[in-house]
C-alpha cells in the first residue's frame, strides 16, 4: 500500500495532468506556520503559545471566547490568554483549535455558502470532540497522542474546503452531482470527475506543509476499514466517530461494524455510546463554537 508521501506526489501529478494546470501550493498563514513549528519543539512552554495567540488579535479574541464557552469554561474568571490556556482550555486544545481556525480562515467557502461553512465546522468539531472522548476511554498503553487524534477529527473533511478553494468550477459540478444523487459517496464522485478524491488532495497539502504522518495517515485511511499499517489507530478512531455521528439514531448503527471497531481499539461498545452522550450533552456549546469558526 503506498505511503502518504507517495499519495501526495501522485496527486500533484494527477492534478496537473487531469486539470491541465500546475498546482500552486497555497502558503500557510504566519500564525499556522508558528503553531506547526511549536508542535515540533521538544521543550515548548506555554509562554510561547501565549505569544503566538496574542500576536493575532482575531485569534486572541476567539481563544477568550472559547474559554468563556460552557463547554470549556473554568469555575473562575479568565482574565488573559495565559489564563485561558492554563486554567480553562489546555495547551493542546488551544494549539489545535488555533491551527484549525487559521486553516479555516484561509480556506473558507465562498460567502454565498456561509451556512455550509458553519455546517462543515460543526461536524468537524463534533468529530474531534467525540474522538477526544473515545481516546480517553482507551487503555493508557494503546492510546494515540490525544492532540493529534483531536486534530485528525478537526481536519478529517478539510479536503471539502480545499476542493472549493483550489478548484471552484469542479467543486460546483461535484456539488450538483451530489444533490442529484444523494446516496452516492462524495469520494466516488470526486474520483469519477477528478481522478482523485478530496482526501487525496487534503493529504497532499498536509504532507507538503510537513504535517505529522499520524495526521495524514488518519485522513488518507479514514474510509479504509482494512488498513492495519502504521498509525492505524487514528484512522480507526475517525471511522468509529463517523459511524456514530452519521447514523440518524442508535438503532441505525451497524452493530457488527461497531463491535469490530471497538474491538480493534480495545473499547467496549458501551464506552463509545458514553463518549457520544457527552458530545450530545455539549451540543449547544459545540454549535456556538462552530458558528464562530464558520464566520471567521
């Protein structure tokens, strides 16, 4: 099975051949670059993240808003960015939400699709929150890195935004086909029209931006239930979260698939339902957060 690096290389060539254009790699914002650099530092301190957040007024306002949200708020007054990081949100959560916000601002949908932008971030936040809960339920010795697992949930459908940003005419046609054939999988329509999927495009950009291999693997393999290679746990968590969140009700969840995914992650089905219940209980706060990110 090809590595994500090979997928990235192949996708760039396919785009150039299929669409007759050179793929111009959009640069990350300065804030996103700084956050990614921080992720790779072995001895990072909260002061460094505080400085990055404070240097971006829009991001600083968002972080203070998140800290005041019922989903994360501390039982005491938050008076500064450092307070928000240390006492309410935590270092990893601020770093990952900030990275998601920085990417979302650069690659948001056109203004006339503002509601779709909010819906995108709503599902992304639900997925990330559910994965965070599922990760906590796993045995300590098999848990993936929590911050990367959360980020995988937040960016699992980032290819949707990239399609709209990089290839507007093709995005519009794909959306028309999806509306006409609601039972079709988006990735199948992508493949038939572009010769590649939105996940391929997402993995390509993330790889070229030097994102962690755990993240690119999770997104590349999120629809591959038989994948057992490196970092498979991240992909399995995405599959389990998607299974639970896309079913209209609990009775509609495929129990055989649920049992298999739980077994692979060393979870009990009851653990997954418990994690889902916590996400549902936080629905109002998550919806408010998605509106903030969707309007960013």
